[in-house]
C-alpha cells in the first residue's frame, strides 16, 4: 500500500485501544517505517498523528515505534534543502523556519534561546514608522536622524547598523520603555516587524518541545464517560516540587509551544514565575498555572494562564479570568491532540481552577463553540460544553437546548442544524456549582462609573484622589506602598466605595489585598473571596 493509504488506516485506529487495534498500530507503524517519507502535506498529517500516539500510547512497543519515526522524520528534514523546507514554514516541524510577528518581551526572551537564531524579515503593514518609534528611544543627539524621513533601510544605514546588528539594536532600544509597558507595546506592535526564527537543531520543534517525565501513562481506553462532578471535587495533589533546571525547562517548553504556533497569550509572555504551580494528575496529565507580572495585571480580576501536558507533551493552553468565585474560562487543544480525551482534559483544568482559587462558577464565551469560528459550528462544540454541565445564560436559548438535547438522546441520528448551533452563540454558557451567580467585574465597573458621575461630576482625577485619601485614613497602620501597590490602591478604593464596603473588617481585608496583589496571586484571590462572601 502507499504511504497515504497506510497513514489513513493508522489514523482510524489511533485512539482505539482494543487488542486488535493495538496490534494493527504496531503493524502499520512498522510498514510506514519502511516507506520513504514524502515531502508533502501527508507528512504534516503523519507528524501530528505520531505526536498523538506518543501522548496517548497503548504500550511500550507502539511508543518506541512512534518515537523512532519522529527521529527518522527529523533526520530527513535535517538533510532536506532549504528550498524544500520553505513548503513547511510555520509548521513547527524539525529544522523548519517560523515567521511571524511577536511582542518585544517574547522576542527578548527568544533571543536568549541557544536553539534558534533570529533575524528581521520585514516590516509589513506597519501602522507606525520606525522613525516615530525611535524618536522615543534614541539618544538626544541622534533623534534628528529619525526626524529626517528616511525609509526603514535608509534609517538603519544612517545609524550605521549592519543587517546582522539590526534585530538586537531594536530589542535593546525598546528596553528603554520597559517602565512604560503599554507605550512600549503601542510603538513596537505598530511596527509589525516580522521575525524569522531558524532552528539550530530539532529541539525547537513541536516534536521535541516537551518536558521530562518519570514514566508514561499507557492507555487501555479512550475515556469519554466519567463523573465530572466527582472529578472537579476530587482533592488536588500537592504542587510538584521542581529543581531549578527542570523549572526552567518547563517554562521554556510553555513559551516555545505558543511560539511554534505563532501565538502569544499575556500570561505566557508576561509570566510571573513566582506564581507558577505544576500539578501532576491522573492519566498522564500535568497542568501548569501561572499569573502575570504586576505591571501587566488586570484591575481586580486575575488573568491566570495554563498549559496542560499529556505524557510530557504540551497538549492544551488557555486561561481563566478569575474574580472571586467565578472565572471566565477558555480552552484550546493543540491540533495533534484532538480526538483524544478532550472532555476529561477540560474537567481536569476546571478541577485545578476550582480548587486553587475556590471557584464555583465557570463561564465560557461563544467563540469557543462557534461565534466567528466555523469549526466550532461544524463540530457541534456547543454540545461538548453541554455534556459537562454548561448551560446557556439566555433563558430562551437554554430551553431550546433542552429541546434539542431530548431529540439527540432519542436517537435516529438526529443532529442540530448549523442555524440552531449558530443561535446558541448569542449567549455565554456557564457551569454553576454554587447557589448564587457571583459578581462580575463589569458590574463593578458600571457602579464605579455611576459613582464618578453622581458624586464627582465625572471628574476622574478628583474622584481617584479623594477615594484613595479617604481609604488610607481608615487604615490604622499604614505602610509605604510600592509603585505597583499604589496602582492597586486606586482600584480597591474605587471598588470599596462603589460596593459600599465600610466595616473595619472589610477595610482590613482590602488593605491586605492591596499589599498582596502585585506579588502573591493566590493570597490576593483568597482575600478577594473573603471580601465578597
């Protein structure tokens, strides 16, 4: 049989674990090992399938065969011409180039990665000229050069920068704006600078970007049915202790996993390593959670990112916007790992957030199940969330979903129409595990705006000054606040006044929140839950 036909057979049984399927996997992997690796789109499909099998192995022999094929694939790419490799740009395969736009902070981190080299490819569709950006950073005696009106290449030449020096020059120049991160982002992102990432070896690839594990979990089934309530309430193990080298390795893998996808999330790019926790859970799953540095934190709520590992491979990423007992939650499963235990993985993530942050209300936005996401409609993603207890917040849509689900359960191959599934995207869905629906940041914001309008005639400078001064007068023992804590003081002063938190106990808790938020994600969330109870 041809490579393509063998691959198609392997794909059908990749997530089946009965005796015959396990034997056939070994047979088909062996046959593929005897074939020449094709340099076409089938290769990407094969690469993804190998990653799935390694993350979900049925036995040692299957695992070893899949690992051996990955090595053969990497060896093939190592000796493939650069012209041929261009067909696989941005695929994340070994030795292939990644080309995209990244933030300054991530590029600075990537520059220190010994496994890749970085260079400027182009400035495409820039909304800000390099001249304007460098006006903010160049030494005063050189600012005039940026004001002459050179195009980008002429400007680099005027600054006497060789091609190999230009990337490092821009990284160092924009470091001068670190104290004003949002201004830095505005100018740097406006440049729309495309950067080439060229791997020096196979380490920087989806195949080998993984964390070390002590042992594999071997599958005897593909778990679809389980008691999700029991799982969400099952006590978390203690966070994993990590040596410094392993800790660095895990963070490197997390950052590289998104870089190879040409994506970023704020918690990954601006990770506060002090908040990092790793939990080793059942069925080969490990979950890392992490917050953001103080200069990037959101007002009142905490944007907490996660990476889920399956047998050491990063299989899913996303985050939760945690505020008291609620979190807005999003999940993204990397393409190679779809078709596995997606529901179980999501529930393990909810378990971690539920217990690490005392959350009992999870909300999901419509994009996750189809809004502006055709794949979500075609896959019926709405029912994925429904199966695990999520319900539409809109009463009419909730009733519609109940009627639809009854038809599905009745059998006869009934499927909801695309029109119905699109209607479901008109409302968020939520999993409610407590007795009440918790307060939202949006509700607080509305109260704050109303407060400023009615009591301060819309004068926000006056309102902030008065509320901060009044709050500090209520604190018995004041401490010198850092720059980051002063920012939180403003948030809390508005919050407390808008919500009418005035008792000495509430004031004490809010003061502790001000001290904790920039430095201790978990302490801050614990205090916030206490305040809102």
